[in-house]
C-alpha cells in the first residue's frame, strides 16, 4: 500500500514532521459544533492551496474525496456511481478491539466501503470514521474553520513560546514583517531548524518561522492510538424482556435524533449491510450519526446483514472458508467503525445442501463478536416443510451460537399467496412459537410482530377463474383505506384481529387488520412461554398505540384483559 505522502520539500522530509492534536471528536457530552463552508486545510507542514468545502456536524468531519485522494492516501477508491469509497485494510496501522481481531481482519485481505455524501457537486467522505484506517490524526479548529491533518506514525515535536508578542514570519528573516503574533505559553509544532529559526505551526494552523530564542522545546507528544473502538461493556439483562424493531433503510438512514424517545423500544436494527457478490463484498449503508442519536435515546443498535436472498450467491460464500472469513472481517470492521452493539444475521432462501455451512458461518461469526462483546442475533422463519425457507436452519445448533433468535411469525399469507388471508393470525403465530421452542430455548426466542398488513384483491379473470393480488400497507394506511371505503370492521375472535371487506370495480377487497389490539394479543405469548421479547417488522409502519401496548405488557407486566382498545 502506498503510505501517506506529504507534498513538502526535502528539508521538511528530513525534519521532524508533527502535529499538535486535540482529539475533539470523542466528546459526546457537549452540543456538537456544526459547520458547512470552506476551510483552511493544513497537512503536515503544507497548506493546501485551495480552501475546499467541508461539513462538520455531530463530531464527524466530512472532507472532499479529492483532497484525501490527492494529499493523504492514494489507495482510496471512489466507486463508479460515486456513492461510496473503498479502502484496503491489510497494510493499515489501524487496530480493532484486541490483537486477535486486528490480525484476523488484516489477514482476510478485504476492503471496507463507506458511503459518501454528494452536495453542491462535491463528494464528501467522513474522515473522522476513517482516520485510524488512513493512519492520520485530525484537529478541527472551530475558530477560523481550520483542519489540521498529520501522519499518526510521525513523532510530534512540541514547543512552547517563552516570549511575549513573538512575531511569526513568512520566511526565516528578521527583515520579514510578522504575519501573526504568538503569546507567552502558546504551544506550537516544531518541524525543523533553519539557522537561528524554527519552522513551526501554531495551534491555529498558521505556518511560519520564529526565532529559536523564543521557543522552549518540549518532550515529544505520544502518538495517538489507532484503535478504532473499545470492547463493549458486558450488559447483564437478567430477566429483562426486550423489544427490537427493524429499521428498513433503502438508501439513507432516517433522522432518528429528531424523533421522540419510544419508551418501550430497546433495540433498533437498521438494514445496513448486504452481501453484494461472489467476491464477498458486504455493501455498507451505515450511518454513525444514526448510532450516536440512537444511543442518546437509550437504544441499542444492531446492524442487519442479509444475503440478498440469493441462494446461489449464498452458496458460493458459505462453501468457501476464505469468503466466509472476508464477510465476517467486514462485519467486525463496521461494528467498530459505527460503534454497533450487535449484528443481526438475516439470511433467507438458502439451498438445503448449505445447511451445515450456514451453521459454520454463524459459529465463526459468533467467536469474533464475542471478542468485541457485541450481541449476535439471527432471524429464522417459522418451522415448515420448505427446505430453502425453513429446513435450512439447524435451529438447535444455531441457538448455541447466538444470543437471540427472532422467529418471523408473520407472512402466514405472503405477497404472492394463492389465497387471501391474515398476515399473522393468533393460532398460526402461537403454533409457530410452540414448534420453534422444540429447538430454540425460550430465553433466546424473540416473537416476530408484523407492523403491516396486506390489502387483498379478489376478482374473476376472463375465464371466470378467481384471481388474487395483494399489496403490503402500514397499519395507519390500512385504517385510512377502511375509512375511505366506509368498510365495516368486525373483530374475529378465532383469528385475534379485526377484519374488513368492501367491493369496488367488480372486485372484492379484504383486509385482516394488524393494530394495537391484535399486537397486544400476540404479545401475551411472551409471558405465556417466557420468551425473550419481541421483534417487529418494521419501524415506521406501526400505529403509535402499538408502543403503548408493548410498554404496558412487556415492560409493566399488565395483562391483556386489563387493556382497553378503540375499535377501528
């Protein structure tokens, strides 16, 4: 790998390159600085000629890709669609939570890919998240909008101004006018001696010369750690039940910081990672701002990784130990970069022949997530006769290697079902849980809850045969449709949910509703079978009353019979 290169003269290369760094990016206790505009960029002992645009918010500095590519690291690669950058890890100076993890990732010969931001025609990358991989240290100076970047591996030579009103010159000459004045006690970075002068950098990023008699050389500054993250603290949940909710992310993560705290929600699971091709690249849509804001609200964040629901691709990955390693290595990196609390594995539609290899993958991943001390969970379907969608999961063996197993007790009648029906009727859900517990310990089992329903359309085609179509809608949208069509709503005691039907354009439309009452009834299974909690697909599709129900039943231990519900 080409190392960081500095566009400075030979005399500076022979001198001691350095940087006086304040690690401002670590604090989460104060209101973050926010800045969008042009900034002075100082790299080592060189001032970048142009003043590029930067973005600085939530303690994350975004800089133009071209600046990093041209002045810091030639190995960074921009994707063709400009939506992400790639960085190899093998020869970097970065460290993970411990030596074993670091060696595992570097030996996997992988790249990380990080989403970019494109604004005003400029491609920005989050250099704060990449500084350990790039091998740099960064100081952002709010006053004056200055960014200072130094090579982390370079020894820092510090000095202190011992005179008052000491002039800094553009050149090492008393005949020069002072470009700025330094005060007694000001700290500086000393690059090299030039006769009776030192070539220096002030703590505001100004470059110039001061006479040696005005400087006291201090001990070199210790090089900063290139460790990306620390091992997470062990959390003992005891008998606490948890509610998790998947967060579907198509492209950009929602601004969770602008939302109110949901008291009954413990974990958000954004759909950020996906195996992209047979080479084992894990496409990344992670967002550190989302994690920071979620943590402020008291949520844990588990990043979801899927297999693209592609059985052939999944087979190529699972059957190759090196490719399994590469996928795992990338997930470990993203867990560190984004400060995740867990990884959620959502592998579906897998060849039955790969059953044992799927278990091997999860076992290997579990070993290393344990080293990070993060939670590993997995999503599985309700037990059925389907080899690719159900029998491929060795639930008993997989349960040994995960902390939680979310049973997707929904899609009883799926999108292309030949007949209309409920997404998750109470008898079907309970039956699925009972069968799941034959191989999954209840203390690890999360009950799947649907925050959606389907609108079914039944009609006769030109041959007189009944055809069935459906579309998934949110709880709120389902209510709106019922009100728009003035459809009668009846509670079905056997199924545990409301049912509505209406006629339009010669077709019959049917809706088996999911709402606070149906969710409350399903949630009683958590206490009945002493399950670990609930897992809901997906956040944003729910009626807000659902969270009240989950709080009352899961968190406060109320009985279903104690609750009251408004009829839809």
